[in-house]
C-alpha cells in the first residue's frame, strides 16, 4: 500500500470517528433523546416531545459545532507554535495571547468593582465578556508582533512570550486579591471553560475566526516544513523568516485568542493533540498534519464535552478538567508504546 493510499484510509477513519463523536455528543445530556428521534428531526419530522426540538437545534447542535471549532482551532495553533519554536512543550499559550484574553475578562469581571465609576456598569453580558477578552488578546498580540519585528532569535521570542504571560497572570492575581467574592467566583467559572454558552451569532463569528486562522496555516505549509530543518536551511530554500514568523503568530493569535475569548481558556488540547497526531500518522509533513490535527482536536473536544455533560444529570463538569483527565493518559500511553517522541 502506497503512503497516499494509507493516508486516505486514515483520513476516512478519522472522519468516520468524528461523525460518531458528533452523534454521541448531541445525543447526551441531562435530557435523554433517542437516536431515532434525532434522525427523525434531521428528516424534518415533528418529534413526539416538543421540547426535544428546542434542546437539539437551539442548544446541542450549536454546542457541538462550537466544540469542533474549539478543539480543532486550539490543536492547529499548538501545531504552529511547536513547529515555529521547534519545541515539543510549546502550545497556543506560549506567546501570552490567551493570558491576554484572560486579563481582558478579569478586568471586566473583577476590575470593574475596584472603580466606582464602573460600579453600575452591566458587565455580566456574555457579548461584553467576549469583547473584553478579545481586546485583551488583541493588545497582547500587537505587542508580540512589535517585539517579533525587533527580535531575530526565535527562542528569545518564545521566552518573551512566556514573560508576557507571566505579567498578565500577575495582574490577574492582583485583581483577584482585591475582588469581591461574587466577581471572583464569576471569573473562576469563566476560567473553567465552556462550549455551551454561545449564541448563534457568536458561533458564526467564531467560525470566521477559525477559518481565517486555518487559511493562514495552509498558506504557511512550505515555511512550516522548512522550519523543522532549522532557520538557516529555511532561508536557503527562499523562505522569509520574518514574514513566515509573522503569519504564524497572527494565525495563532486569531485561533487561540478568539477561542479563549468565546469559550474560555481550554487547557491541554493545543499542547497534546499535535503530539498525538504525529504518533498516529507517523509524519512531519504539514500538508497531512494540518487537517489531521484539526480533526483529532475536534474529536477530542467532542468526547470531552460528552463526558462533561454527566448524562441524565443537570450537572456539567468543568471542560478544562475533562480535557486533561481524558487526554493526558492517552498521550502517555502512546509515547510509552512508541518509545520515542516524533518531532
């Protein structure tokens, strides 16, 4: 079997797994909806329980679509960062962009109580929270881009990004210390992450952000493959390091910043899924890795959200905890089985 045929079969299996994970996700929740009822609803037939239509089309399907965007987008941004820095521990949070989103949310949720002029401001609106988080990530992204134009060493940029993350985390800690208990609780709940609180317009906006980040990643395939062999080799192939680094940073900023703004800081996915995909596909070619990483990230997030739903219960577990508890053992098992890390 040729490599191209092998990859086609692999992608077919992954696509089938994604469909199964999606159906499982929309079937699970506090209200049990039979599969035949879901199928009837897709065919346009009225359901025997009227509320099932509302639960399915107004909540579960948008939530599952959000999970696909979040999982795939974070995984793709993690792949970009690991390739750009040639560091297996790099992820979508290394440039401080997601920390900037957290800072924006913290300023809105906890900082408003410190300023009497904002005391009457209605900052509990989901849209205002997403806007504040987006502005925070955008401002950090702009600073990182300005620094990237002055710093030639990629590892120095990595360290600077980590320092930005540390600074924003320190500011959030100061805000938390002076915040009221209610505001602190709201911020903690936001930091747990969620894929089920988005309106239809927010889902469409998030879709546009993820698509734009994906398009920038596709245009960077040649540069990403060259980066794996070192910056000097990449330059010898005619790759513009400054331009390629800029595109990768902007794509990561869009993906990680936008997703964090709408869904909260989702941990682990962006770091682990690229490693998981390399182990399974056994390749470093980004023409294969980019779509594969997106699909595997979407599957992982759908499965984690399904587990977090706690079937037949109104309780919803923090998605952040589930992504780590489910994904980490899988990656550990794969690394032990393969006995080496492909990077």
